[in-house]
């Protein structure tokens, strides 16, 4: 290879390098990123309009109302996610959590085949009523801080009622469902009072009496003298 061909190759390589450098500088000038005033990441947040209002959370229904529409079959299906830590059948073993046979109405923090309950659960005491189970299953660690139960809870009211109804049936003598409190009777509307009779019109004033006319006297002309 002679020097002329070598010079052409070196010239081509140099030209390519210059072209790449020029493109890099040009692209940097066109697509230069905007440097924020403070380092960090911009997060898109939807701004509520001035006329928008945050929707108020729906009030929870009483547990007795929820249980009136509960489904044992749905509750059993939901409870399958708890089988990694609990058993439900009579005489079932304790696992990470205690066996839950006949748990509805039972004492809290005691029995369960010698299960080692947390101090928080023992201190809470009381019974597993329908209402207590409803509160606990909604937010176990929020309702009883220090409990061993790591389950996040069941946020939907009706799903909790379904599970509680299923647990109720896991007993030799299932407790009856609580009665729904009867709604208070509507306030009786005040009776309309009969309109007062219209006042009788005042009697017309008697016409004023005419003044008595003076009696007329005839003047007798004097006698002619």
C-alpha cells in the first residue's frame, strides 16, 4: 500500500470523526435537557378543578345489616386465602395462626389448642362477637396493635360479612345471625289545624239622626188699626 492510499484512508477516518463530532454538538444544542432549579424528579399530579370536591367516603353499614345479605359460599371462597395460616375444620391443627373452628363467640386470646397468642391479643380480651370480628378483619394491626397477624385486612364491607358468616357456620352449634334493628318510626306530621272562622263583619253604623227642625210658627199680621 503506497502513501497516497494510506492518506486517503486516514482522511476518510478523520472526516468521519469530524462528522460524528459535528452531529453530536448539533444534537446537544437542539435537544439540550432543561435543568431544574432543584434536583429531583417531576411527578405529574392531577390538579382538582376549583369546582371539584373530594368524594366523601361511603359510610359503613352495621354488621347485622351486612350479615343479612351475606353468603356462606362466597365467604368460604374468600377464606381460602387464609388457609396458609389457619385451619377451619374441627380439630384442625394450629399453623402460623390458630385453628378457627367455633371462633365466633369464643374468648379472645385463649384456648385454640394451646396456641401462643401475642400479649396484645391476650390484653385485649373479650369475645369474638360479630362486631369485633368485623373490626379486626378490616384492619388487624390497626385494631389490635402488636398482633401476630400480618394480614392486611379485608377492606370491602360485604366481603368481611361473607367471611364472618362462613366462620359462624364452622361450629357445632352456630350462633344465630343478629337481628337487624328496626328503623325508628317516622316522625308524625303535625295535624293541620282547622282555619279559624272568619270574624263576622261589624254592623254598619246607624245613620246620624237629622237635627230636629224648629216648629214653624205662623206670624199673624197685626190687626189693622
